[in-house]
C-alpha cells in the first residue's frame, strides 16, 4: 500500500487527473476500475474520479510497487546534472516559495533542443535538488520548469516555477503581457532620442530566422518595440529596449530593420562591425541582455512578486566592452 498526501499546490484537481500525473502510463480505465474496487481510496472511503481534492487529503493506493512502477514514467532525478558542466551556474536574483528568477549566462539554452544540450530547464531542477526541494516522488506530480525563453546567446532574466500553481499563474501573467520587460543592448549608430517603432514579423521556422515588414505580408505578427539611448560612444549607442510585444528574435531583427543592428549579432547584424568587435574583444555573441522586469500588483501565489522590480546586472564582458568603447552608463 502507498499513501499520498495532497499538497496545497495540487488542491482543486480532480482525483482522476491527479492519479494520471502520478501514474502517467496507466489508461484511464485502470483508475476507474481501481476506484470501483476500492483499491484506490480518498480519506479511507470509496470515491469517484471526478471529486475535487483538498490540501491534506489522503489518497491510498492498494497496489503493488511493481504495478505502480510499471505505470510510472521515470522522473529522471539521477540524470538532472549529467550534462551540466562542473563550473556552470546561473545566479538567483529572486526566489520565493512559488517562483525563481535566474540571471542566465549567454550561450545557454532556455530549454533543450537536443538530448545532450545544456539548458536552464536542467539547471532549475539541479538547483532545487541541491536545496532538497524536489524528490523522485514530487517530480511525479510536477516538474519545475522555465516559464519564459531567451535566445541562446542572450543573457539575463529568466523565470521558472517551483509549483504547478506558480507555473499556471506566472505563465498567464507573461501571456497577458502584464510584466514590463526591459533589455540592454549595444547597437550600431548614434541614436539621440527615444523612439517607438512598429512593424510585422514573419518567422521562417525551417531557418529559425525572422523578417520584418512595414505592413502585413500575410501570416505575420504585429510587433511594437520602444528604445531609448542610455549611453553613447563613437558610432555606437547603448539602448534600453522595452519589449511591448514578445516575438521570437524581435529586438534583434527590429533594430536591424530600423538601421541599428545589435553588435555581435551573427544573424541580423553588420558583419564588418562584428568582425571589429571579435578582433578587439573576442565577442562571440550579440550584446543583448534581459536587464529588468517590473511586476504589477499581484495576489495569491504570485503575491511575493507584487509591485517588485527585478534586475540582472550587466555581464562583466559586456561592461568591459562598454568601458573599452568609452560608453558611459549614467542613464541606467
């Protein structure tokens, strides 16, 4: 027999859905049969699969370990850190019982593209395992996950949820564009005033590349970007960019379309300028950093983030390049 105690974050779910998470490989008919035969009970009583669970409810499984194991997916605790380099780390800039916000280094994926990739998804699990906040058992019910994505070579703020309730709330908040997101980037050209630009973005999925159009060519997404100079050098401007819409490669492609490509951007940038920065600084990626998030008033599971502003400092390499180019940062 195995007894499960319903956690606060799992409350409100139907019993049958809760069981399907715990034994993901079992058909629904199996659970209904076990409930009918009282091989699965809730608080010591026979029950239907459609009841809503409350925190603290006791679910008893009168099943063999072999049966439970056969119907359970492997949670993968043993492989969490397998592909993380020994020196890999991403500083935590905010944490509460529901949410984590990390400062992702450039060069790291938000989520795996291939099985052996290093990604923040694995680092989230590694971090929580090191703190003793996840176990094989807890991963059966919910796998903590990244909630927003940054391009591989963009550094800065990336959010993750520790609980299913946190994941639902944070994902909805980001989807509604209720969080103000600001990026810092070094762009080609001298920009003297704040601008808001609009356009239409069309993504070529096969090439993982986007094109910007002044009007809708058909099937494109409308985009809006605001940028403001916060530092200047010779033929270069440090920009604070507010992402009004959040489309793939939006900042990089939109600034390039507007005549101010991001320095170091191999996909949308100016190759001659990029060569100069590679030769002088060894720049290997775009100088684009997810710098600040401003959260609106919030309640319930996201109450800890209510009204908060979270920042990730510029990476040392980025700051060194600004110093080398004589670009002040007084506007930050």
